[in-house]
């Protein structure tokens, strides 16, 4: 019998500092700072795009092997936010 684990995400919506690679029109977050800690992105589990008006917002579901985080990149303001974490 398969086991399904549900994660409860906590909304955060706070600005964060992110080190990311920009190459060939793609963005790849490498690590980000949260509460004085550097969280290394071990895996990007999902990427999707939404819009805020006409500005594309890139969403990344990432994990460091322990936690799950949704971080967002606003392509208009070049800013990053932590949207949620588990």
C-alpha cells in the first residue's frame, strides 16, 4: 500500500536575498538567505509562471533536502520573495 504524505505550507511573503545563475534566458536559484542562514537549493521540484499585471513572476518550488520552499522572482523589479515554506 502506498503512503501519501501531505505537507502544510506556511505562507510567508517576505523579501529574501538569492544567489542565482542566469544563463540562456533561464534562471536557476542556487541558494538564499533565511533568518541568517544560507539555504542551498538541492533540487528545483517545480517551476511555473504567473503575472502581476504585465510583469512575469517566476515561481520555484525548491528543497534543500529538509524543507520545501516556494520562492518567487519578480522580473520587473528583479526582486525575490519567500512565498511559503514547509
